[in-house]
């Protein structure tokens, strides 16, 4: 699979709704955010990352594609997948957990 994005169908989700989705999966999320234009260098993780965009936007870069996340969108990245990211013009707030 590598990476997978599920676009939000009903518009932006509230942080409480996103947290409840994590808890239904038995995951404990944490929040983070960055200012507009912030760039994450290429890296990978030793765990399966599950992430929701709460507000703003961010583009995750993989060697195969660019994946834009907006409020309510969910992304999963398998362990060892190299990726970077660029925060959108309004900054970003995300919630993520390791599976």
C-alpha cells in the first residue's frame, strides 16, 4: 500500500470527531501544527502513521506522488516509506497516531 489518502466527504471534521475516530481504532493521537510554508525534510518512520488534517493544508511528498490534505482528510503511511511535506499557505494543524 505505501501511502493512502481518504478525502473527507462531509467537509471539515471537528477535532473532537477526529479524536473519537482514533479512539474507535484503539489509537492515542497527539496534535501538532506548523506555520505557512514550513518544509519537512525527507524521512521515514519505523511505525504505521495515521494522520488527519484538522485545519489548513499540507502536501506530503513521496517518491511516487504528492498528496494534498485538507481539513478532515485522513492519510496512512506504512513503516519505512520515505516522505517529506510542505505546509500550505494558511499553516496546518494535524492529529496523528502510530499503529
